[in-house]
C-alpha cells in the first residue's frame, strides 16, 4: 500500500462528528505553539468525533508505523502539542470530542471528554452547586485531555492538588489502538496496577486520553482574600506554616511576589494599583475559602494577621472587603506574565524543590546568577506553598535583553544544576515536551529514566505516539 | 555456580543491621498470612538493614532468576505477602528498615523507611503537632512499605484519599536492582512519567518500596462524632450529600452499618451498648474535624442534624459529648469484624462501585443472593462515602455455616459479576494478591490487563518479583 492510499484510509477513520483538514492554510493554526516559539509540519489534521473513530486511527497508525501528535487547546508551554518539522506525523486534534457526558452531584463527579474546555467544566460544576478545584490562566482554551496529559497545576494546588488528584477515572486509547476503559468514577480501586496514572502527565507519548471522570467539591460560599507585605521568602514560609492550622487547613492559595512584580504590573497594566500604602520587599497573595455561607473565616484570618503584625512577623496586610477588591488583588498576581512581556523578553524556568528549602534556594540561585552575569536580575514568583516558583531572569541596562537572550542555555544550565543539587524538579508544572527533553535525559534520576524507557517501549513499541517529546 | 553457593551469596548481601533466618522454626512466623488462610515455603528469610543491601540482593536475584517475596507487617488480607508453596523463593522482610529519616513541619512531610509501623508515623506526626491522615485497624503492625504497596485505605479516605494521595516521594529498588530515587518530597513534579505511581498498589510485583515521603496535615483540635439512625442506604447517601457542604467539606468519616451490626457487636463484644433508645434499620457513624481549637463544628453539625430530623430525613441522632462517648461510638464500628468472627464464619467481599449507585447495588445484590440461597443473609457495612462496602454474607439456621462456606466460589462469582455490571471494582482496598488473581484475569478491563502485562514484562523481565501474585 502506498503512502497516499494510507493517508486516504486515515481520512476514512474519521466519521460522525469528525473532520479532516488537509488545506495548508487551515492546518497552520494547529502547527505553531501558543507562545509562537515552535512551528512543525504534519501530513494532515484529523479531528475525530468519538473514541471509536480515534481507536480506528490509532490501530491504522500502529499497523503502518505512522506518527501521531495529540493536541488539545494547544496552550502548552514546552512544545508538547506541536509536531516535529519532518512533516511525517498526523496531528490529531481532540477538540471535537467536547461533550460533558454527565454531572453527578451525588457522586461528586463530572465526566468530560478530552476536548472539553476547562471553563466549561467550571460552569457545569457551578450549575450543580459544586466546584471543580483546578484553575489556571488558560482556562478559556485549555482542554481536559491536555490538562490530564500534562498533569496541570495552577493556583489552588496547595489545598486541592494537581490534576492527578482530581482524576477518579480515565478513558484512553493506548498505542496499540486498544481502549483503556477505566472511566468509572471509583474512589477506591485496588484491582491491579493503576495504569491510568501512567497516562497522567505522559504528554501524549503513551496514548490518547479521551475522557476523564473528575471529582467535584462543594461550591465555595465564603471567600477571603488578603495581600500581605513582608521582608523575605523565609518570612512568607513561616507565615504559611502558622496560617494553615489557624485557618482550619482551608488555605487555597499562597502566592509569593517580589516588589518588582508590583512595580511592573502597576506600570504596564492599565487599571492596576498598589493596594498598600508603603512599598515592601515581598508580598503574599492568599485566599481561604469555605463551603459554608457566613463562615467566620474573615474574622479568623483577620485575627491571625493582626497577631502576625503585632509580633512583627509581617509588615502590612489588607483584606479585600468586596468582590471588586478581591478582583484587584488577584489582578496583581494574574497579570504578572503580561507585565513581564511588556517589560521585555526574559528567561523562564518552571522549577520546584521541597517547600522548606525554597527560601534558601531562591537566595542562593539569585546570588549565583547575579554574581556571574552583571546586570542579570532574578524575578521569582509563584506558588510558594507548593515549592514551585517561576524562576525568571530579566536584566537592567547593564545587560541588554538581546544579550541576555543569548545566555539562555548557560543560565538554564546553572539554574537546573542548582535545582538538581536541591533535589528539585526541572519542570514543576509545564512538563518536558520537546523543550526540556535534553535536560531531562541529562539530569533525571537514572533509575527513573530506565523505567521510563522500558515503559515507553512496552506500551508504544512502534514509537508512534508524539515522537520527539519527553525523550531525546 | 550451584544452588547452595548462590544461597550463600544471598546471605552475604545482608550486612550492617540486617539479619538472615534459615532455621525453619524461626522462618515459620513469616510464612503464614495473618488470617491463617495460606501457608507458603521459602529458601530463607532475609532482613536487609539498608537500601544498598537490598539492592545487592535484588541484583543477585536478577542474575540468578531467584524469586523474591517482599513482606512488611504481614497484615494483608489477600495472601500478597506470603510465598507460594514451591519453596523456591526467598522471603525478604523489610521490618529492619524501620527508621524515620526526618519529620519536617515546614514542608509538612515525614520520610519513613518501608519497615516503619503506621502507629509510629502517627506518633512522630503528633509530636510535631501534625497528623498523618491515614489509619486502619492494623495500624499497630502494618508497615509503610506494605501500605504503599497495597495503596491502603481505611476510615478517613472520604476526606483525605487513599495512601496514594499521601505520597510525595518514593524510594524503591526496581527488579533490575537499580534504585528509583524519587524520594524528594515535591508537591509538583512534571519531569517525565511518574514511575512511582506504578509501585503504589503493585503489591511488590514491580520492585521493593524502601522509603516514602508522606504528607502531613495540621493536627485536629476539634473533633465531633455522631451516630445517626435512618431507614436505608439511600437516606444515608442523601444525608452525606447535604452534610458535606454544610460542614465545610470537613467530613472525615461516613461509615454505614445495618442494624444486625449493632446487634452482633452488643451481643459479642463486652462493654458495648446501643447508644440510641430505639432500634433503626440502618446507622451512620460520622466524624467532622478541624485544626482550629474551639471551632464551631459541633454547633454546625447539631444544627444540620436537627434540620434533618425535623424534615423526617433521618430517624434519630446522638452526638458524643466526651472523648469517652466518642470512643464508645467508634467501638461499635471498629469491633464489627470481631463480632462477626464470634458469630461464625462468613463470606467476605471487599468491593467498590460509583458512590451514587451504591444503595441500588446493595439492594439488588442482597436480593439476588437471598433469593438464590435460602437462609443466606447479606451483611454489608463500611465506607459508604467512598462507594466501598464490605459486602459479607452470613446465614441463619436454614443454611448451616459449613454449607455456606462450600458456596464460597458461587457466591463470589455472583457478587463480582454484579459489581462488574455496576462498573465497580472487585477489590476496593485489600488488593488482588493470590486470592483474587483469577477473578482479575477474568473480569478486568482487557485494555488494562494488556497494559499491566506489558508493564510487568518490561520492568521485571525475569519475573522474579512476588510470583503468583496479581497475575495468574
């Protein structure tokens, strides 16, 4: 069978509700990543409308050794959903499998297909007086399949965990074309290896996630949000350690920001302002929530912060008094990326280390970078409670941004080496994709890398699933 | 090299802090399971004192094709930690690797070796004003390695999840003898496949768990415990659905019991009594907790239960007014197994199905069994909130217990078939071991079974790890 016959057969795998795209102009939208850093090529784009249709595609790919690249909302940051440049792969977009199959408040579960957009899951949960406890900036585009395949994080991991913690069940098409039917939303199941755990965070290299059963929680009825000024990350960590028990372990978010973040945001993002009178070296944005309306959480947080102020352990604090004020506080955190972009290009590192070591790591890594490259400035912010900061590097006039950009590999090598020395991860929440495959091969635990290769070879012996990602 | 030389080499792998047992009388304690249902044989018992020593044992086993059977506290219920009867395996007891490596309140993490007893983890956490949120009846003997390898459950899964949800990091020796070093307690890590998830619940068939980093939570300061009488499991499920939001999602336990449980316990267990004046068809034992001392949880639960009573949705309720009364309520639940034993042998099934379907399943399965075998009586109780009941079958005078015991396979076949029809699991928390390997092969999802076999062959190509378990 020649190649064009094979490609025709692939098109025939797509039926009811599906779509085939072969026109280069239409395909282009699927072939470049969200940041515009990577463009690949593909033989065609297939959008299957059902698990059965997708299984046919994968079986044919396994028979013919055709590479497949899964894609959801294409909002990833490591090039994981874009094909390589050889043009031999078929891109499979999951966006037409976008049905919410069920919302069940009695089981606290929603079952959504891979192409459902996160925002729609939030809305369906809210309509049933429930909450889906994972959110992130790209929620209007990111899909459930992509969130599962990258084990997504966000700003509520502190209390609720990453995507992995939300998954009660999973349906997938394995690289053989066989369907993994583990979708039943079981809270407990110890009948054999939990194979679905392998698909979570595998970035499409072990098969296609087609649907997920996700846990729901009671909808929040009381939300208290505060911004605190303090001296340094160690003070922030100490504050968190005391606030967790004091608020009944209901701390949803605990986001660290340096002064420069507040300055860049208020400078570059219209409508933002610094809500505290004086300037402080560091800030924490925190939020506690309860499903009980009129819960005494506001008083509890206010009393706890007053005690911290009285003990000189924090420098200042403000609690949002309205939904509008709450929005303003969150805007400070959520527009950091936008403000950074307006400020000019920066080098970005999404890293994690054990929570208690983070203040020491941040100080040591910033000193090492700023000592070695004059004018380099570390700009670290993010999920302190998860031991995960976005460790970015910008520069002042002494080091023009174009020159900084040329140092990309050297700076990354230094950061990742220090992360490894602190027993941390070179990718906390964004994944490996093609961007960090080299670093993983170099810095990963040999025992883990050997097991990863064995698993990949066992489940995808033809190497058809998302080649060029995760492995070099 | 002949067999006795090889066995001598194995003994040499054990050094500092380790122990070798070859005397049959001393070995016997390791070769029979806790329930006394299964006895195996082994060439010897090795008790390594360190990960390095264990890695030497496993490398030698991989070179010589020697079977290894891992064992922790030997409290399992499916024969998973007992060797087969051929006597070719070496039993490796992990009880000498029993060091708590660190307790870190700032990272909310405890690092414990595989042989540490659960009770000791509870005590170390409490000493740091923290809680380790997993507990079960065997906590005085069960070890961390066994709890990880069986993904243990217990009575607090409803709020905190199974053992899998507690694991931040894992160290293991893979079947190749290579060490998997994923022990660093990272809250987020998306750098490659999460291989440690495979070890969790693998029952020792994919390697040895040697240590785990476990999450800690704030210690509970307010605990409110109530017993409710109600008409049926559907009423209990409705109650849970309303209480979760009303208590701020702080429902730790929600345990269902039929009237017969209260009768058997008060009849067979000295010092127990029925705390409610009248008899009710079903009961729920529930507990809500908070890390805030003096939290208004008691009032919240009392108000919620009063409203339920006023609406005739429950029949009666009592809230424990002291730690002694709390102990009495829990004793009713925790001595069910003891009371059942005193009552005579029963057929036991540890099953789960989606939470919302449990009332219908319980009614249908009980009717099917009691219709088919005159005198058979279903006795189902347990973790309703997790969709996991212990679905046991006893009998009255019409069906003598010896005859009931002969129906073991027929009753199990009927129960497991109905569980499969309801998209449930034939093992919710006890695992597969050797006891249910046949059922899993017969009833498991073909896609999952194929992936399990591929993973097993990839990571343990010699088949040395715990043969006879999980797979037939």
